């Protein structure tokens, strides 16, 4: 029975993530518009756009290879697989043994590489520019993520997300300065990974500043829908990751019966809504930085994560 419950929880989790991704993106856009004094689009507008684009046949350039045809599916598949590994309302789901933070980072890197290859495939200047910027930023963002995972692994003894969440919930990890530094590093990486302000503006098409949008300018139809959905999934994944690691309160325990999933679902929705509100307020109050300062921003995140790992390692060895 426990195995059946874990499979059911996993299927519900995947359905929840897939449904929440476009809604969360629409809610953030609506909140930002309201904070700026505008009416804004309906929170379900991203879902409507996806459904409209999925019905359209993509138009490809004459010199486009199989890369432009395959990479949208690779990116969307990697995002779905990574999102399926991050726990939401319950622990002990069917894929919990595979829910490794480094595996999630690898799947995110796979989606990034797929987007960069698709951007360079046609040979347009914007695609190459966006791919170059994306990979140069990743050279700093990925080490920061790995260093933050190292801090969590030193404390929890593993990089498994379920075990880390259990340690936070039971109070075994405690409150430490190193965890605060790891949180700041993860927040900076999350902003860069999702092309959010101040690193990038997801609502602009200005060629001098855009990174993510430059690589998918040639996409259309269902290919564009897959790229957009992968971006929505990445945003939802990162918010769910922060919630699962640092705010695991309200999660149903492993092997819990379905009636205990309801409080976990409500708690997860409330925490995700709080992070969406915080993100909208942050982006409404800050301006986008120059693209040449992004390496400094990510470099600072890497140094903070490294400092936290060093302090944690030294304190653990002295204890």
C-alpha cells in the first residue's frame, strides 16, 4: 500500500507542477502590473497563449537543422523531469530516492545547453549573442549552485532533497550563518537561471539587453510554446526548490494517507503564493542592471556560497 500511495503522490505532484507553472507566471505578471498601477493581463493568460501556440505549426528557417526541431522537446522534457524530482506537498514520493540536488542541477544545465544550441543553429546574430551570454553566465551560476549544495550536504549528510527537507523540518540542521549565505547564493542563481530582473527582463525584446529571448527569436508555433512552458517550469521549479529546502513546514510525511495531502497542498500553495508576491515586489522596486555587471552579481553569489561552505566545514571539523 505504501508503494501505491507513493506513486499516487508522485503523479499528483507532476500534475500539480504542470498546472501551476503557467498560472504562477500569470499571477506574477498580474501582481507586477497591479503594483505599477496598471490593470495587467489575466492570471490565466499564459495558459491561453500556450494553448493557442500549441495549435500552430512552427515555421523554420531554410537553413535550420534537426537541432531546431528537437531541442524544444529536450528542454521541455528536462524541465519536466527536474520539476518531478522537487518535492512539493508530501515527502516519500516514488521518485524521492532520485531527488538529488545535483541531478536537478544537471537537468537544468541540459535545458540550458539545448536552448543555446537552438539559438546558434540558424546562425542569426541575436541567437549567437544570447547563447554566448547564457553560457558565460552559467559558468558562474552553476558553481554557485554546487557550492550551496555542498553546504546543505555537509549538514544533512546527503544531497537528497527529501532528506534535507526532513532535516530542516525536524530542526536537526538548526539556524546557521552558513545556511543564510547558501540561501542568498541560491536566490541569486534562481534570478539568473530564470532571466529575471535585475539580470534580465523577461518582458523585453531589446537586443542590447536580452539573453533568454535572443535564443528563441526564431521559434514559433508549438516550438515557441515548448520554450515558454520550459521557462515557466523552471521558475516554478526554483520557487518549489526554495520552499522544499528552506520552508518544508506543512509537508505530509512519507507514507501518509491522501487525506493528509490536503493540508500539504494548501501549505504549498500558500508558500508559493508568498514567494510569487515577494518576487513581484522585488522586480517592481529594482531596475535591471547592465549586462556587463551580471558576472559581478553572480561572482558575489559564488563567493557567498563558498564562504558559507568554508565556515560550515571549519565549524564542523572543530566540533
